């Protein structure tokens, strides 16, 4: 039962953090939404910051599952695999009402005020870039991208562009910025 309670708190907390952000997330509202007593919350989490950091960890487990499913698909070329990861993310954003990326949202909200959150979110982005870099290196080896291209720079650029498009998509509640970014990026990196 304890792990179920903790998971319910993490799942509901993720949705609430996406919608409200960290500062507007009330623990009491979370407890009411999950029907969990305050003591149970503090059994699993030392405080609100610990809770949010564990939500980030849970979010990253989902991200890594998506990366593994997309980047590990041997039926697709490396560039198709990379694009598929972002298309799956776009579809997830749509299902969630275009709340965007938890990392991007919390990074914008907290990076300037909390060194702990800044480091954790930066580490999460670095892990995503590492996975994308390996895929783009494979794309370079297979001639899909320019042999002189730096896969790490391309992976950083891809994630940076995605995060900007995710913010715009959240503002417009529309996938158009995400679609335009993917078309532009993957059109530009293809070896000619």
C-alpha cells in the first residue's frame, strides 16, 4: 500500500506541477486530490522540495523509457529514431493539454532561485543530450548528416529548439510550434 500511495502522490504531483508550477503547488491541494493524509506525505517525502525532486526523477524515468523505445528501434534510421522520440513527446503534450515539458517549466521557474533544482534539471537535460548524441553519431556514421557535423552540438541544439517550441506550444495550446520546429530541424540536418 505504501508504494501505491507514494506513486499516487508522484503521479498526481506531476500533473499538478505541470499545471501550476512549483510555487503554486499546494501540499494541501495535493493531499486532497489524492485522498492521502499529511502524515503519509511526510512518510515518503521530507518536504515540498524533496517531493518535487522525486517527481522530476519519476518524470525522467518516463523520458528514459521513451528514449529507449524510440532510439532503440532498429527498424528506423537514426534520424527517424530521434524524430520519433520528439513526436511521441509531442503526442504526450497533446494528451496532457499542452502543459509542455516539466523540466523546461520548472527550469524556467526555479533555476534562478534554487541551485539544487538548477543542477538536477541541468543533469536531466545532459542525460537526454547524451542519448541523442549517440543516435546522431550513428546518423553521421551512416551518412544521414554531414560527416563534419558535431553530434553533441546538434543534440544540444535539438533539445534547445524543442524546449523553446514546447513553451510556444504551451502558450498557444497548439502543436504547430512543435511540428514546425521538427520539420525545420530535421530538414536542416539531413546531409545533402
